[in-house]
């Protein structure tokens, strides 16, 4: 006998978790589509040279490779998008808006809470540098979290060219990677150590202090942008960043988004070395410590390793598994493990056709309905229904058939009522609302 | 520069194909759920010993393996279900009804039209031997094809125990694998060669002729079953098979299924060596040569290699990629490559907020809407809209804003109309119906 088990670092999804996961994916699909993003799919495996091409040291190390193959498992959906865009952009045309919901794999050593397989849920607009696509990206994130049922969330926005404008003015633009690396540690190590780290990177004390003052800016988007003007005045890139963000905040106001959900945070340093324009991070107000559950930004040239065509783009990625963990912690997940709402219990096996006919009537009315397969003891059938999380059970034996009415049991309250056959669908539709 | 290309035997799905594929998966999910099947997911990789455990020589050969790993990529969703059921059945309880829509991989040498990665779309009921689950399986297949928009399809049903009953009576039950193998070739090689092949397997001429007479039975299910009675009379297994099929045909009649879509075909031999009870194959009447697009059956003991618990089951698998190819051939696929219905063209970049506000109003009314990101020439924007397959374009420049009305262009007929802002949503909803 072979012991049934998953490979280390991998996991099964049982119905309750999988139903929640499918719900998230469905909502994401619906919102992405409502903006005209189209689905694509790419293979699980890509040539190693393609995957390595765009990767950093860290992703290379984490890549799920096989020593006997010249291909490996994709570790994200961005590299496959770059390869896909380079290969097909002639057919697709621009602007090209795609979403991609698919698993990715990491070869890192498995540890508690870290898995080697997880689902990504990305959307991107390729082939345009229009700021309206940046603004739309923000709107998609906003609508996505609203559609998922969250009321309290904050999308923090930043723009790479604000800090670059400052560094430009200070004459240390070439140090931007070192500055970002130091700034990223600010919440953990504090001002003094960040200054020390910048000093090690040969950034003078005055510049370092200026960068820290900049990163400390607080207030409404308008207030912050007015202060940023002083920091970057005269730098074309800095002024472009300010103009883009001004347009972003003005547009979402006219478009009617809840402005309190969008904040300008010039201290965001993460991702700034990868992105070249607007940057997004999304936090749940009730669980800020879980980190960003939807992040993204604008990049200049997605597919430079695979084509000479310049393909700027902007997009974001929903962290499905992190969000699922958050929703579990916030008690937002249903405990049901069945998508059906009604269980028709079975009393009399000789009436199978009638049970099936009833189930078809309910399904045709949009009520997902299961028929218990065998005439087991009614208590056993109720236990099954309660464990799975059905809302209602219909009891139908000889008495019910001859009276032309059904016993409908509410499995939450355990109350039951006699319902006339002609009333049954209306009764259940009202009850299930 | 790295040449952008997929690994040999793998392919990309561009938006038009992927939208059709997503539609099929969504319909399958909806139908499976309406019967109370729950989603699960399992890892792409499983330990090789688990995958090899249940495989035949053929699947072993086709398995996508790596010489440096003790795990490999799953080649179907049945072995992972067996492993999953053995591992979790205590938590899940029985009956357990699951669906699983996920990619699988085959290591076979790539050739034209054969891919190494494809999507499977399975549903199964585990842990009950009730014939009602067999009947429900048939009903699910029926509803699935109806929901997919097919009117003319035939589900061919057979039962392993009919032929077994005959072999039982003939005293050659132990030759059943050889009989099935020979019968499977009947359409290709004809009666005489099938008899010759059975002779090689030491099956006497009289028995071989009897088997062929049996496989030739034609008529309505009732007529065939009456004739089968003569062939298997006295064999308990044969009579059980007849009783199960009688109940199946009686039940679907009462339940109101279109009986003309369900045929009894005792010549089906494929899958009979794997399945132990009812068997299903589904053919599109307009494209019978493409083969079965949804097949399945009942099995006695799913997880015998991984647990001592007896887990009988019944289920079927939708051949997603084959069905997609068939729908393309039948002209049933839409040619659109965008899920959005309306494109708002952009004339005046300074009115971005108003364009975005309009798009939000349309989305809130359930109309998927894209905003063109830049004020390019209107002809270019129309070309974009036509190429992608949008239904309608809204033109909104200075004149339209001041008049409070929009120019709505039907991209199919190329007619355009002025529509008052207050009427716009009702107008589009009616037009898109």
C-alpha cells in the first residue's frame, strides 16, 4: 500500500477553501472583464533561458528547475507575459489588455506557511504610456476590493519619478538603487541607520537628510504634492511625476471613486527599482500587518530581452492566497463545503424518478440542488446535510407524495414547515435570499 | 536578444480562444455546482510512486518525469483524486462529490495537433454504489451539453455487466480483457478478423459468434434490454446490469430528460476494462467523427492502492480541448477577442475624469466598458474597436459634452445615432440584448 501524501511544500485544496478561492477568482475575472481585459493562458513550463532572462538573483535561485531539461516551471506571470507579448504583439495590436489567472511555482526550500505552488491573478495594459491606463489600473484595484466585499481598504500610490526628481536635483540619480535599498529598511532600522547606510554608499549627509525629509512627507495627496514640488522643482522627471499623480487624483474625484480609499505615500520604496512610474500597494485597514494584498505599477519596457519593440505597460497582481488567509482571519469565509443550497433527502428508492424530477425543477429555477443517493436513515441524511452546510433539506416520503406537499427543514434553525408543491420554488427562493 | 517561443508541444492561448475556453469552464462549473459537486484542487506535481501506482503501461510511458526528482507532473485528475480521497475521506465524509478543472501533462513526443499540456474538467461521486449516482452522472452530462448550447448530441450508455453476464454464461469470464480488446477493433477490422483474434485468445468459435451477435444488438433501450435478457439469463451480474439500465431509462423519462439524446449501445468496449458498471460516451450529432467529447463510468474501488477503505465511484470527464476544436469547426465560437461590449473613444484628454465617470456608470449597469487610453485619430480608435470585436463605440468630444448627448456607433452595421445622456444605458442595454 502506498502512503497517500502530497509532495513537500505542496498542498491540497479541500472544498471549503477551494470554494472561497474560486469565488475570489470569479470576482477578479468579472471585474477585469468589465474593463475590457481579456484572458490569456501560457504553458506551465518555459525555456530556462527565457525565465532566467528577466530574473533577479533571487528569482533565479528560486526557480523550479530540473537538471535534465532546458525548461523550467514559471515562477511568475510577468516573464511569460513579456515572452507572450514579444511573440504575438503583431496579432494582438496595442493597447493590449490581458488578465491571467494561473498557478506559478517556486523551487525554494519549503517551510511552514510557504508553499512552492500558488495562484497568481494579474492584469496588465501593454503598449501604451498613457497616464489614463495608470489611473484605470487604480480603478480596477478599487472595484476589485469593493466587489470582494471589503469596505475598509487603502490603496497607497507612489510614483517613481518623485524620488528620482529629488535625486536628479541632488545630482545623485545614479545612486537610486542604493537609496531605495536603504529607504526600504526605514520602518525597521530607523533614520540614523538609514543615513549611515547611505553614507556607506557615498551619499553625503545633506542629501541623505533631504531624502529622509522627503520620505516623511504626510498629508492629503494635494498637500503632499505641493510639498514635493519644492523638493523636485526644476527636474523634468520630478515634475512629470507630480503632473501624473495630480491627474490621477483629479480623475478619480470626477469619476466618483471613494477618495478616502486612495492615499499618496511617498515612502513606498519597494518595487521602485523595478517600476518606472506609478506604483500601487493595497492594504486591508483591519489587517494592515498582513502586507499588501494587491501590488503593481508602471514599467517602461516589458519585453526588451525578447523584442526590439518598445512595450511600456502598467498592471497589478492580486495576492490570492494572502487575501484568502486574511479573509479567514477576518471571519469573512463561509464555512459551507457544498455549492448546493438544498438537499432532497431520499425515503423511497422506488420514487427515484420523482426525486430527480423535483431536483430538475429546482435547478431550472436557479436553486442548486443535490439528491441524496440512497434511502438511508433520515437522521444520517440530516447529519450529512448539516456537515456539508446545506441551507435546507426537503423531506419527501410516501405521505408527502400523496399529500402533494413537502416538508422543508431549515438546517440552521432546525425548524420545519409543510410547503405545498406549487409553492415550493417561491418558498425556497424567498428563504435563500 | 532571446527568441520568444513556447517549449515544443506547448502552446499559448490568445484572447479569442481563451475566452471560449473560459466560457466552457464556467458553464461546466455552474452545471456541476447545480448538482452539489464541490471544487477541489491538488498539486501539479505528485510523487512518482503515487502516479505509477494506478497507471497502465501506456500512461507510465507518457508520464512527464524528471530524472532528478521523485515526483512528476500529473497526467490525469483521476490518480490525484484517488490519492486525495484516500488521504482526506475521513474529513470529507461520503458520499463525496467533487469537480476538478485543471491542467494535466503528458510526456509523449510532441506531434501535430497533440499537445503535452491540456485542461481536464472532471466530476465524480465517491463512496456510494447507489445507481442513482450513475443516473445523476448521466443527467449532469445532459445538462452540461444543453447549457453549452448544443441541441443535437447523443449520450451512449453501456454497462460492463451486460457483456460480463454473457461471458459468465459462456464460461469465459476470465477472457474478458481479450474479448474487449478484440471487440474494440470491430469497426476497423470487421467480424471475421475479430473472430480470428478471439480464436487466438483461445475463445471457441461458438462463443465468439455469440459475443458478436450480442454486440450487434440494435433498437430502443427497451428492445435491446429485452434481447440482452436472453443472452445473460441466469447470470446474476448480467441481470444486475439490466436492472440498473432499466432504472436509468425509467428515471430519466420521469425526470423529463430528452430521451432521444440517450442511447443504449452494447457495442461500446472502450473503457470497459477500466470501469465496472455504467459507461458513458457523448457524441455531437453534427460531428460524430471527432469521437466522444465527454466520457466516464462507474468503478468499484478508486483508491485501493492508497487505502483499505473501499471507495466505489462514478464520474465523467469533459474533453475541453476536443470540444473547443469541435465548436470551432461547427462555427459556434464568437470571433471577438474582448470581453467588453462598449468602447468609449477618447477625443479630449482634458475630460479624462468624465470619460471615466461614464465608464463607471455603464459598468454599474452591467455593461463591460473600455476607455481608449489616448486621444488618437478617431479612425484609429474605430479600427481598434472593430479588430477586437466590440459591439458599440461611444464618441464623446466637445460637441457631445456640451449637448449632453452621445454619438453611439454600431460597429457591426456601422450606423450611428445620437443618444441623450439620460437614455444611454437603456439604449445600450436594449442594443446589446
